[in-house]
C-alpha cells in the first residue's frame, strides 16, 4: 500500500476561492514525498481531506493532473467537516490521504465523441475531465457538455463554460430550474436539455455525475437514443470514511464505491443503481 | 499436517502446555467463565479454564452450566470471537500534532505483546481467513490488522460440543479446526491430541516431547468430530445464495424480520467476519494534538449509510437486508465465498432471537 493511503500527508492551503455562497475551492500545494516520487492522480479520483481535530471527508479532485503547482478541491459547506473547512485561510494546513478509486475512462474515450452530463456540484469531478480533453482536443471527437442546477447562483465556473462553448466541435447546454431572467440558461432540468442537443450514439461515450435521480433519467434518455450501457459511465457517491474499501460504509451491493469506483461503467452497477437501500 | 503426526498430551500435563507457551514470552489467553459467558482472558494456570462448563444456547439465549466433566473445552463458543484480537474494537490509527510549522502525522507504533490464544474454534479460524482476505489485500494491507496478526499465536481446539445454534458443518467451517492455526488440539477424555499447523507450532509440540497418538485415540478423535457434525440441527443451504437473495430484494419477509429486529447491532458485534468501522478524531483539550481512532461500526446503525445527512438505508428492513444480502451474497463477489462461518452467535446474542438460518429458509420459500 502506498504510504499516503493510510497516513495523511500535510499540505498547505495556497489559495481559497469563494465560488458561490456555500461553495469554495481550496488550492493546495502538492505534498512533499520521499525521493523522486510525485503525487499523481487521475481525473475522477478523490482524496480524504482531513481538518485538524474535526475529521476527514471524501472530496474529488477537480484540477488537471498536469497542473504542476497546485491541486484543487471544490467543496460545498454542508456538514460538520466541510463547514469547518470553509473557514480555512491561505497558509493553513490540512491532511490528505489518497488519491483513491478509479477515475474516468479517458483512454477509452479517445477517438470518440464525449457527452458530459452533470447536475449541481456534480460538475466538480468532471471539470478535470473537461480540462483534460481540451488540453488534448485533437484526440477527441464532438464534445457535448450538459449541466443543470437548481438556481442560477449554483452555476459556478460560468466563465469556464463560456470558454468551452467557444471551442471547435463543442456544444455547451446549461439549464437551471430557476434561471432568474438569465436568458442563456434553459429553464428546466438537465434531462430536458436532450431536446436541444444533437447526440450521435455510434461512436460516443457518456460521463455522468450528479444526483442519482438526475443520472437515472439521463441514462434512460441516452439509452433511448441508442447509447449502449457499456458506454455510459457514472460517478457514484456513498458514505466514504477509509477510501481503501475497508470500513464498509460505501458498499453498494457487493461493490466498494471508494475502491471499485467512484466511476463505474453503468452495466456493472445497473443491478444496484437507483435501487432503494443499496 | 496429517493426523498421524499427532502427539498425545495427558490431561494432567495441560499446565505444561501453558507453561511452554508462556516461556516463549507470549501472553497466554484462554477462555474463562466471566459474567455468565465464556470470554478470552489472560491465564496462568490450567485451573483458570472452564473445566466441565457447558454452554446452553438458543435463539436470544446463552447460559453456562457446570457439569462433572473433566473436560476444558466441552462448550461451543462465547460471544467473543477471535476478531477483536486482530481487528480491534477501538484502534488508534495515527496521531497528529499541530504547531507553527504545520501538521505532523505519525502512524500508530506502540509495542504489542506477543500473544498466544488457546481455544479458537474452526468457525473463528475460517472467519480469520475471511478477515485476512478483507484486511490484507494485495498492495493495500491494513497496518493495524497486520501488526496484531503478526503477534498472534493461535491454538485451535476441534469442537466436540456444538451448541444448538451452531451450523458450521453446513458452511464447511467446522467442527474441526481448519487451516490458519499454529497448533490444533482435539480433546479426549484422557487428554489432548496435538497437531502442528505452522513451524512455530511444531517447535512448541517438539519441545513437549510427547508420545505419538495411538490408533485408538485417533479413532476417538474422528468419532468425536462425526458426532459433533451430526449433532447440528441448524443449517444454511450449501449453495451460493447470492443470486437467490439479491433476486428477493422486495420479498415481503424482509418486512416481517424488520418488525422484530431492534437494529441494536449485537449480531454485527459478535459476528466473527463483520468488518465495518467508523473513523473518529479524538482531539486533546487544547486542540494541539489529535488521534484518529477506528471503532467497530454496524450496518444496523442509522448513520452507517449517511449521504449528505440522510442515510441510504433509512429503515430497519433495508438495514437487515443489507446485512444478510452482504453476508451471504455480496461476500461471494468480494472474497469468493459466503461471509458466514456458522458460529451461530448472531442467533444467540440477538435480543429478540432472530435466527438467520430460519430467515434464509423463509426468504427462499416460494411466495404465493
């Protein structure tokens, strides 16, 4: 086992960005590792972030693995630990265990169209993917990004979506249940955006992240349009405390979401997906 | 080890066996009767062991009864399996100190005494193999588990007196002690047959300079095993129940169980294979230092499946279903076999006497 999956590494907060009223990003300095080792991760993986004396919480890594200076965690202040973390300032220290889990199927997506469907802060784990794709734009086909939020104010990273929309062969479709006069947002949910985008299933992969009910309807819509379940990938969330598949909390049927996921090919979790109690 | 390697230790020499184990610098643990149950505790004398004690177990009930038998192991089990000795109920994983230069994390490194434990049953040895599969995965061995396991010397005892709640014969994990021990004993009226399961175990046996077991003694041991198997009336189906149980997610019997289940978590605490744990910080009063503690957790607790402040399994039906479908179903995918070794503890220590063998039978019955 690598040493930093059981014992946290101290890392310093270099920057803190308030993204919305309750969403913030911590930009962290890479930890010092022994010898020539480098702290490496793949888009879709997560860390256990530790706030001193308060506890740990599983948070996905949103930055590009090739950013050499800092790595980023975007966090919504909802629980005891994340509310505490929202008080962190530049220069403060946190602990990091990880990275954990299986990320997005980037090698498999090469040479294909990519459809990215997210809801709420579900966009965080795929922002790293989107950045990854645009840094290697020629390796991918048509890119379609569909993002839905409840309220206009929850739509963080607006300027990034605007930049992505300018890229060649790229469609960005944004929806808000409550768009508050913002004409650029579709008034409705992300699944209703399917009528506004042109998806070709023959050579495409879809990556989904967000509330399970959103993913359920998006998967149905994708399959109706001819996407096979083997080319749909979903990022799951469960209670994660250890990250190593040991503590048992994140089990979904026989799967340990922290270790076997959090990104799963849909056909491999379909038996448990959106089944109450799993 | 083949049976013909067995050595005979007369009953009157059992003290020598304890002494030899102690002389290797190990703390010796053995079953003792305490608070109305058999528990592992430190022993120095053969007289500390529960001579003539029987355990009378039934759903929701555990009683000890003193008999005139000279035997030390004429019982099935107590509430405590081997599990706490490798997967501690409370384990400090690491400490952290905060100072002006940042956070400093240190792994748990306190010294553990080498320990020999006498009286481990086949069901609990099989459970240890399952716990090893879980905690010592390739490239991801849990340091705390490994540290404790490395210090443990296991003396198993073939089970000659299964309780009414036992069903290890049907799961294939008893009544004899399978692999994973250092020494295994078979208790006969006149004494014990010893067989080695590891080089350190062989060394201990050699140091006692015992005579080989006689053919009659080996026959008596085989007979005892046969009787202990046949005495078991409870059983689980020998087939892989994974698909059958997951196909019955919506079976009405889950609700019938939930009406009785208190979600107390006793079954998970006494289960020798349950592995769930919670991670909690224990900060010092001044906040400068903190420990990260791992505590046993239970899938019956309301918070176990918490996600954004609301549990995935918010009623007892779903929590019992999670426990049983994982134990007898999910384990097959995870570790290649069922997670039940037939010890029967979850039956005896359930305050309302829920019997998983009976519940499985009800779930498998075709519904009208």
